[in-house]
C-alpha cells in the first residue's frame, strides 16, 4: 500500500493529491485506478503524462505559498511569550512523556475510521478511552483488520515504549540539534536520515524523499519528485522537538521546522510541521490550549487550507459547540482527504486539545475521530504535557513501561525519557545563555 517504488500506487495517488490541491483532474484519477486494475501500464503512463500538464485552477480559493522567505516572514509575526524558568523542566519532561504515552494509546487503532474506533472501543469496554487498549480477537465484523503494528502497543504486550516513527523523528530532531545547532540545514537533515534511520522504517512522503536522496536528488526536489504524499502528516509528526528547544518562541520553532519539512513536503505538509513546532513552543509558556493554538496559528499562511480548517475548529469551540459536533464537522468538511493527510488530522488534534478536560480526555477525544490515531495521540499528549507538566500524565499510564523508548534511530534504542528531557533542557539553556531577547 502506497509503495513509493511502484507507479501503480504513485500515479493514482498523485491524481488524488492534485485534485485536493486545486487542479482540474476530472476523470484522470479514475482513469489511473482503472489502468491499475486492468494491469495496463502504458495507459497508466499516459495518465501520468496528462497529470503533469495540468495547471491549478485560476479560481481556486486558497493561497498556499512555497517560497521559504515568504513562509519565514509569515512565521515571524508570531509573538513570543515569556517563560517561567522554574516550570520548564517539568513541562519539557511532560511533553516527552505525554508524546510517548499518547502515541501508545493511539497505536492499536491506527487507520480506523471514526465509526470503527467507536465499535472497537465499545467492544473492549473503553468508550470513552480510559487506558491502553486490549487486543481484541476476533475483531468485530465492522472492523476488518488492525494495523500490522497494533498488537505491539496493546495492553500487557509491551515492557517499554513501543517503537514508532512518531517518536523516532522526535528523537532524530534532537540529534540534529545536538550535532548541528539551531542553524542546521536541510542537507544536514538529509544526511542524518541516511545515517541514522533505516529506509524500511520510513513511510509515504519520508520514504519517497529517502528514495530520491539515494537517487542523487537534492532538496527541495526530494519533496516533489514522484511524491504524491507531500501534504500528508509525516512532516507534522517531526516538529515537536523544534518546539521543545524554543519555549515561548513559536516563530523560531516554526523556522527550524520549515528547514526540516522542506526535505519531504510542500504546502500544507510544510505548514503542518511549522504549526506543530510553534504549538509546542507556545504550550511550554502558556497555560491554556486555546492560547497555545492561537499563538501557533500565526505561523500559517492565512488563506491556506490548514489555516481555514483550524479557524473553523476554533470558531466551533468559541461558539460553544460540543466536541461531537466538531468531530462531525471534520467528517463532513474534510472527509474527502486521505486518513493520513495533514489538514484533517491537525483539526482532530486541535479538537482534543480544546475540548479535553484532562490528559486522557484530550487524547481520547482526538482518537475518537479515527484516522492517524497514533500520530494524533502523540501530538495531543505532547502539547498537553507541555501545558501542564509531567504530573498531568496519569501515573498508571507511565508505570514501568513508559520509562525507556524503543527506537529505530541508530544509537538511541532504549533511551530513557528522563535523558531525552535532560538533553533537551541542555539545548534550551545553551540558547538562554546566549540570548538577548529576555524570554528566559
């Protein structure tokens, strides 16, 4: 599924990506899928050529800049917030811990639809969510299959934080910052991928970019060549560490996230990572999810699809709508996007943070929306931990299992959350020692 080495996946997926981005694809997407079904590769190649000739519709109602300077100028408008220095160690540890716990909570139901999530959770007596999910066998008839990695994160089946790309990328970003500092380049990110992350542990846009690197391409072509997944959630899940080291400074966090994202993503894919980094940076300095979301919103191009979706979620919350109504809106307004797209999943993240009363409630609301549940749970957990510190993560979910992290990143397998937090704080303090902005 979504094999970046197989045109039978790449070409229909590219047609879908273009259709969602304002291009008059018409019947070309169905033509591509028909050609795949008929095993007609010449016809599929002809569809690909026609897709390459399309121009974006002149009346498309969004503005989604790609120029790095323009994006940095937008991000620069995000205002800094003063940080309470004595709270920072607990908040940084809370962010790492919340990310790990939230990821594990969501991993067993990754990829299920909203209705399938409810069916599964009710079947295991976890509606609403109250802890790690048991493995159900046999599955309810309406849930045809779980993600192949689901059993690894089910209750009683792990002794450490299960390995997951949502944690691998956060760890790798920490390594990049330690190795190259805050002025790292996209080329240095690429080198770290090749050196530290196995190709088989990457997915969709990251795997396409990795393939492109091996074939000799350089950024930003690595993000665009044969990469129909360039606006999916892969970059958003890589942004947290850049926020961790920029407490109270969403603009700086977004700038670093952009340098990372441009290796594999474009448009809303890049904006998603900038937003996630800015959101975490803001959460380390403020006390409410709404304030953090408002601060992070400033780094987004205001007429982008991502900004519009998050505007709608914020408006629903302000109007007093229920979280169920907000989830309904995602299904109705954004239901056409793939389950791993940036726009719909970012909306689910915002809903959990805005309506959640405590850690498990926030994560549970987001997971109840389905789609990329492990990634979304990780981000919600990260932001909630940053807002409220490590004590907000339920002790029964930490126990002995969420002390050390299994990781595919070379040199980091088995690292403790305490060490990750300590190394992050070291980077924060190095920045504070040389800063003249008075934030710390």
